[in-house]
């Protein structure tokens, strides 16, 4: 089988065209703040970027990112960016997902409330050109769209047929996974589809984008053999299912470094690609350019064998002690702010506790020859846990960021690892670590009362589903009481299949409806 590759051809153009536009063109754009998500208007004259934690953002220094605009001068220099205004910026993360081919519609990575307030819904929005400005964004509904991550990253193609995005949501294999939603002939968007295990790992896959023809996916990941914390990869879509992809290829030099590379996107119509990198920066992201000598056209791509492809993953020399440095931050799911927390990396033969601080996060070196259960705890927050398997990964550094929900009335916690035998109330052995975490949380917060809720998918007889979900709730409550939690602190109700959080049309999504949650009812 022969596969069409785009990236090798772009590399051949690099040395020819770099004189036309280079990284010096962004001297006025890059600053001591974090520059992310560069998107160029179709005419090539405006650059839209997201700047995080800038004091002039709507939410000030704590704001995760606002959209800013830069203009291209006749000297090939981008001007100092100007804040894009409150119509397309609010207190949460804001970014541009893409433009329509004619440049008259701009897609935004957010939903918007009234008068610039944050929306209670999630998804993307569209703003339309009005003279020299943009209209109030109109929210676009996407069925079963949810993102637990602090920021939404992704790309809407110019023909407005597909939106690829990174989110922590139903079916995520680890933290953020990459999904796609398609726009139908009726103008409605489909339920998001996980791109599958070829693309997504148990770690983070971020900032996906597509080539103009929609066949090549670019994304960043910290779950593969990379040069640094996040590297850029490319993969070819093999059919129209959006789950069959070629093995992702590390794009290597000059793109990837020992730092963090995100937001790679090609702009074939004007002859270059942009991305954000911490290489040779002040520690935050700067905008970088990769230029090629002429606008890329699909009909110039020649079929080549995968074997001689120029971009390959550079083998990483194994460390003698086979250790990996894990670093990152712990954030508040509601505000996105960093918090002080305790992170425990627990292996079968040893434990590795580390403190995470608001200012610097955490960093710990652990053996890369084991599986870990990672437990994250902080005063005033609901404890959580993740699984980490790195014994098959040859990496020296890994970035892992965690999120904790604040302890407050109404907080809902999905016990994703509490599982039962099919059609029965017998707990599977893998359920106990998370149940024990709930026990620890309740003991650390002795005034908190919770309601357990049990849910099934919609198959079978509704009345029997309610009985089964209630029996499973009773089983979980019995376990918690047996571990020393007072029975009066725990209520419970089985809802059967009446409260789905995902579609019941396929087994892949039905399994997310079969769940146990708890809701904080009193403090």
C-alpha cells in the first residue's frame, strides 16, 4: 500500500523560502507572556493569537487566554498584538479555531454568555465580519459536547465541514484525547467521535489541526517518544471513518525541541506553518514559523513509500537508571488557577510523594519501569486518581497536569473506575482503589454529606434498569459504611437509563452511561 505524505515535501522547501518570512518577523509579537494558538486570516494579513495571563486580558493576569490581533507590514514584520476586544473575549480561555475560506466567518473556541459573560454551555461559536470588525459570537450546539480540561484547542476547516479538537470528556483514554465532529448537510454537527487508540494515548493529546484537504492530522502529545514535554506529530487519515490513521510520526527538527511545542497549523494558501514553542524563549510559548517556497497545493503531492520519509522519530538513548522526570501543575477545575496539592506516585514496590505548589507546580523523578496509581489530594478539593503506565515508554521527561474539583454543594464526581460485573451488583476488583479514595475524602471532610447516583444505558426494561442501578448504589454505600463512614452521611438513588451523558446509539458511548457518581449535598 502506498500512502501520500505531506510533511516531507514541506521540509524540502524550508531552506529555500525561510528568507521570505522567518522567526525575526515575530519579534514584536512574542513577549514574556505565553503566546499560543496562532491562526492567520485567509488573506494572510492578520494574525490571531491567544495570550495567556496578560494583565490586559478580560480576566487580568489570572485569565487563561484572550485573543489578540497582529497585522503584517510591508517589511514582513508582524506588528505588536492588540487585544481583540470584549465581544470575542471573556474570562475563560479564548482562541480562534479557524476561518471560512472567504474569511467572512471566524470560529471561536468557546461559548459566550450575554454581555461578554461566560456561558454555562460549551462548544464553539461563530462570529461574522461586519465592516472592519466582528459580530457578537453565535454559539454552535454540538450534541454531547463536554470538556473537563481548562482550555479547548482545535481547528475548524475552511470549508466548515469538520471540527477536530482536544478535550477530556466521555471516552478519553487518559486525560485529553482528540475528537472530531462533522457538519451535516442540514447544518447540524454530529456527536464527537474519539479518533481512536492509534492517535490517542493514556497521556495528553493537544491542539489538533488538519491540512486543507482534511487528510493529514497534526497534534501535540506527551505520550510518545519525544524530544521534550510536548512534541508535534503528524498522521494520515486512511478512510472516512475518522478512526483509521497511519502511525503518528514525530516531526523532528526544526519543529520539536526539549521544550513544549503546541498549536502547529499549516497555511498552505500563503506558504507557511506556525506553531508555539518554548525553545529559546523565556520559558513561555513564543510563535515560530516554518516557511516553504510557494503555496502548497494538493495536486503537487507525489505518492511516496513510507520507508524513505525524511521525518523520523529520533531514537532516544536509554538512561542508565531508567528514570523519568514527571512535572506539571495541579489546577482548580472551576477557575483554572494553580493550587497547592500533594501528589502521590504509588507503585507496587514503592511510593513517591511530592508537593505541588501554586507557583512552581511539582517535579519528581521516578523509575520508568513500573505502573503507577497517581493520587492527587488538596485541602478543600475532591481527591482524584489517575493510572500511569510508563514501563514501555523510553522517555526522560513527562508533563502531567491534574485538575481537582472544589468541595462545594452541587459538585458531581464520576467514579469512573467503579465497575460491576455485567448485569450484576458484584464489584470488580479494580473498583476498590477509587472507593478507598472516596473513604479518605469523607474522613478528611467529616461534615460533608453525599448522594450516590447509579445509572445504566437505555437497553433492557426501564423498571429493571432502575432496580439494578439502585442495587449497585446500595452496594457502594455498604462498602463505604464498612470502611467507617456513617450511614447517615450517604444517601443514594438509582436512575436507570433516564440521565444519559452520552449517546446510546453505540456500545462505545453506551458504556459511559453505565456509571456511579456522587454529588455533594451538604457541607
